[in-house]
C-alpha cells in the first residue's frame, strides 16, 4: 500500500511539474492527418476511414487535410518539418518511397525526417489489357511481346508513377520491352487502354472495376503474394512465372522524426484497433487490410526505396529536379 501511495504521489508531482510521460496525456487536442494528394481516390478514402476510427480510440478528433502538389512532395515535406509531437502525421504510400528514387534533391529524407508508425492496408496492382488484345494469359502476352518487340505499349498515370515503374520492373523481369506512354492520371490511361490507343497497363482494382465489369479491360495477373478475393481466377505474377515484381499500393502512417517513442506506440496501437474496425470498409474500396507495426514497416520502407531506385536505374527514367 505504501508503495502504491508513493507511486501515486510521484505521478501527481510529475504532472504538476509538466514532466509526465508524453503518452500519459497524449492526445489532448485534434490530430492532423495530412494526405499529400487531392481529395478522391483510394489514398484519400483510406485516410478518412482510418481517421474516423482512430478518433474513437484516441478520444480526440483526427482531421484529414489534403495538401496536394509537387508530386506529393508538398504535403510530405510539411509533415517532415512539423513539430515532432504526434499531432501532425502523414498518410504515406508508394509515392513517398518513389520520390526518394526519382527526385535528384527531394525536399525530405524518408529515413532521417520520419519515424514509421504503421502500415494498415495494401492494394495489389493488376496487369490489364484491352478486350481486343489477342493474349488471354501472361505467357501469351510475353510471347507476343518477344515476337513483336516494337509493337506494344503500356499506359501509366505519368512518368515516375507507381503504374509506370511497375511496368518497367515487369519489362525487366519478363525479358521484354513494352514501350511506355505516360498520361496525366490513371483515369485517362485506363480510358485509352480500353479504347485501344495502348494495349495494357498496371492499375488498381478499385479504379478499373467498372471497365473490367464491362469487359473492356481484361485482367491477366496481379502483383503481391496472393490472389485478389474479387479476382480468384487471376493468377499472381509469381504463379504465372514472372518473379521480382513484388509491387503493391500500400497505405501507412509516418510521424516526424524525434516524435517520442511512447507517442508512436500509442498511435500504432490506435491504428491496429482501427484497422480491425474498418476491415470491411477498406475491402469495399479494393484495399486489403494488413496491420504492420512500426519496426517491420521501417524495414519495408527501406526495401521500397531500394526497389524503386533499381526500377529508375534499369529503365533509364530521367531524374526529376
């Protein structure tokens, strides 16, 4: 009993002196979740689902703010320069890692300016062809491309995008050369592939769903370790014999470097609980719920940066200023 009283007195003294453990009082106000893209799309949707659930577990509002521009660098740099107190966090995605590989002088350093909190979902990438393309299997596609090395083109959401660099990794792994055609966004790219202006692209299921249902886009393979629940007949690239394209769109949370470890743990725990809460909502927009803790997420980020650097180098993609 004496020990309990002594402990209580020490805790009270710490609060009065303003030296209480950061996690004991965090959060006391709203948390800003910065999305470095414009509203709309799976990244923004996932952030809003997560924010609502996290608020319930943290007892404070989690407010989504869109800070688009600069290829996602504006919002990312904003969080990197924010106070390391847990009240400003970033919705990270493959673009966060790609920018470390594609920009000569990125305005942030992923390893030095951030601490990984957690990853909460992934979206495998789907290799799609238009309905007039003669191949209906990955093996047939590769055979056609080898036979006609200058005939076929793949569309992307733009140079340096996930959809572009995935195509370049595919070229390297499959030993073929499908020429790249960049568009200003995934929507126009999918529309032109469906219309026959290009033959194929790597896209997300959520964005291609309507065109697949209409029979305008045909899925031949998916990235990742497992088949998609909604496309059980479509093999993974590994199953179809193309290895080394371990690509997906992932969704995670980063905090500024030097955020107190106790605060990071509290955010990580809230994300873990929230991921369970929004399991079905994430699945409905094509995101596979997947909780990955801080340490494992840090390893994944390192691997992502190295993978995209390789894709940029092997494809001779020009670096951006």
